C-alpha cells in the first residue's frame, strides 16, 4: 500500500508458511536500496525516494533455514503474495509516485506572474494554479519547468501550486475505442479529453468526477493526438501536454491474385493499409494444405501445390492491434504436372495374397530418386505433383494390421514438359511470322496454334522447333500456343503468349490546302493495330515533308512550297512494325489553284531622299489580282499603298528613319502569306 503524501510504502503477504521472520528488500533502478525486517505479514518503508522504479523482494527464514528465491513475480504495489504452499520469496516491481516540483520561484510584473520550479523526475506535464478565495483562480499548463499566469488581480495574495499532470491512453482493439486517463488537478470541476487526427477526425469525452473517460468510434490506422483540459467554475485550464495514440490497422482489400497455368508460383497483392506494420497472408487449399506467410510488403510471391483450389486472406498487424482479416479471395493453382492414375485391380498374388488388405501405400520414384507417396483404402492412387517428362517406377504395398505385401514395380512414362523459351518474329512488309522454341526431352512432336478474335487455327504439327506462318492478318492480337506431344498424349498445360501483328494499311486518305498558310490537312480512316501514324508529302523537286499523329486520324503538314503539286501518303506503326504506305493522295498549292496566290518574290526598294518617297517593285505573282504594300516605321507608324501592278509608290515618309517593307498578293477572298521583308532607309533634310 502506497502513501503518496508521506513517501511511505507497506508491503503485505499471506503468513501461511513456517517462517518466523521476514526480510523485505526494496531496490531502485538508480541503485538506492532499503531493507525492512518483520515478524508478521507486513512491513513498512518510510524513506522511499519519489520518482523511482522499485523492485521488492520478500524472503522468509527460521532458526534452521532460509527460503529459496523463486523466479521474480512482477506486480504493482498493493498486491498480496501467498506463502501457504511454498517457502520461497516473492518479488514485486512498480513505479513509485513522481517527485513533486521543488524550488518554486515566482516573478510578478503587472497582473502576470512567471512561475519557475525544479523539474520533477518522470513528470512530463505540469499544471500551475494561483488560488485566492476572493477572486477567480488563474491556471496555466506547461511541459517545461516554467509557466506564465496571466490575468492576476492587483493587491491580492495568491497561493501558487504546481502539480504533475500528464495524460495517458490505452487502446481497445475491438471495437476501436480508447480510454484516456490523467492525474487530478486542483480546483477542477470536470475534464474534457480531446482526440484529433491530422486528417481532421475529431472526437472527445467528458468526465465530471473521475480522472479517465472512454472514446469510441476511432478510425482505423490513424495516428491521434490526445490532450486533456480541466474545467473550472468560470475559466478552464490550458491544454495538457499532447500524447500520441495509434489505432489498429484498417482491413486490407485483396487487389489481385495471379496463378499462371504454367507455374506453381502465385502472385498475391493487396492495398497498403494505414497502421499496419506487417501482414499475415493465410493460404488454405482444398486438400488440406495450409500456410501462413509474414511480410512487410503489400504483395506476396508464394509457391503453392499445383492443382488445388485455394482461398487466401490478408490481415494487417499493428503495434498494438491486428486488423480484421480481408474478405477471402479464391483461386486455383495450375496443373503443371499431368495427373497419372494407376489401377491394380484385385491385387491377387499366389505368393503374397492381398485379399482383405485394409490400406495401400503407393510410392512413385523418379530417375533422380525423388519419391511421392500415397496412402489409400481403395485400389487406385492419384499424384498431382509428379515431374513432367520423367519416367517413374511405382511400387504398392498392401497393408493389414500385422503384415504388408509388395506388388511388383511398374514403370510409368509421364507426359513431356511444356515448351520453353517460346518467341515469335515478324517480317513486317510481307506479314510473315516465325515461332521458335527450345527442344523438349522425350517430346515426339509439337503442335502450334494461333487464336484471334476470328477463332483458332492449327498452324503446325512438326518435329522441329520452328513454325512458319505466312500472311498473318494485319492489326490482330494473337495468342500463340505451343504444345508438347508424346505417344499421342498432349500435356495438359501448354505455353501461351500474346503477339501483335503489323498494323493494317491506312485507307480513306483525303485532305485540303489552307490557302493562307499553304498547309495541308490530311485525314484518314483508323487502321487496326496502329499506335501512331506518319504523313509524308513529296513534291516535284521538293524534299519530303512529314507530320506525325499519335492517336488522331488527321495531321497538318506545314510550310508547303507554293505552286507545287504534292503526293501525300499515310503509314501506320506499332511497337513491332510499320504498315505499307497508303495509296497516294494529290493536292496542289499556289499557282495550280486560281484561288491561292503565292507571296510576291524579289521585292526591291528605290528611295528618294529629296521627296521623302520610295518606289517598291516586285515580280508578278500568278493569279494575283491586287497587291498591298505596308511600310512600318521604327515607332510603329505605317504607310500603305494598293495596286494591281508590280510597283507602288510610298509618299510622305519620315526623314532619317528605317522602315520594314512587306506585301501580300490577293485573289478574290484569298490573301497570300506576306513576302520576305525589305528594308527602306530615308534621308535627312
């Protein structure tokens, strides 16, 4: 029993042994020890130090012997220990009360007092109160060894007290709830405990006459900040120090399970759940196979027995609680080995009759001496994990209670293994395809088939390790299957892989010319199997101009020469091949169309300094009906002239200024691009 006021501790026990005297030892973690002697079932310590972790030992002895020391029993103070059955000592370990703050100092200055003290060992948060029975009590909280009391009234005498006031919390896993506890503070009428997460989830609980309260409805996998506020008659205390509480992890959700038919390795993945330190992945097969895997990742690659139906669950483990297991996912592992069934009929034998046999043990031994056993009460046995492409010797023992008989061994040939290292190569321009694979031991021949949206085609029945496919349909995604065959028995699982053929040739090419920019807009129909397209424009005596479109079925070929006839073709591409170019589509720019005049060429400038004028001349632009000349000065002012001839005069030009001269040709509603700029310099007066 602990007396927090007087620093005393009384240790009690049941006096049911033959001991006449007892020695009680109190050892602290800091090395400060104390001893108490007693002739009855209790002993009191009067000089314990505050804030210490004590280990108490009780030992009984008589005039003849002393009790043995038992393994330590750890407990908190106040627990009684029974000596009625054994004569041994008992050890109890607990934390003694925190030390009270000491060396209190108060500095006062105009309604504010700075309170300072020496830190109490193991005291993390402090509550300070200034009490006067005539006026309002003023409080403050601090995690340091000083605190400011604000709002003190003048000409009053206050009693200042400092108390240790740290909150604590404990988590209940199911359902998600927590209990918050704290030390009592002076003058408090009640308390409010607050729980807040960074994500904005807040809740609280209120206690009127106790130093704890419970909070429910916590969110899974969430780190909460916890603090307590004391409620006063007129004013409340400031917040206590903040502690951290992590709730149990959230329930995982299995995202995918991949069990390839040609492998006994299963890939299981799930979402990362908040609050989970690691995950328990439990797999259970329909034939009794069970295994629990432990991982810190959100995926697992596990080797499981083939040919079984499995269910799998994932459970997150936190630092305190475990999550609810995920909903189960169901899958079946592939039959990597073809099951073999051996039937022996009545098993009659002249030398060793087996009539009346109760059980049979069948043992299959491979050429590398590995074995497989089967126990059955019928006359047949099935293995699902034999090695492919291997010969086994099978023996069967018929057993009764007292004896067993041996049935002669039987050689059994198993189906060949699936092909390995299967690949395919495409000849793009001819749409021919060749499939390759590695030779398999004991395979008589191989079957190759090709499956698309149009169905399955048997392509090759060959004893070699290649298969040639001509004129593969463009724009298709094929599934290629290669099967090993021996003695007319096909292996149950074959090698499958996806393959993309070359894209189809684009059709429906069309387009038009932009009369202003001399750009061509080319459109076409989408081609099967295409990831992107390239448009090529080839003109007479003009180098090729291209544009590329990734997903769209149109493209702008820019900056085409004026007055040239172009042939446009479209080529489709994917990661494997380019298609044949489309049929060419022709468009003409500039001179070949009376609506599209070309920009004027060979612009010349003849300036007259005396008259502040200039004559601008150029070559005739085909199909142009009129021209406009614009001279732009350095400060932005402009001089213009319009004409239907190949020269034009600009007047009233500013002296001693440089102009930029450009012009356009027009026909009906179309205007050409501006000509190349010319420079005009005027003279001085």
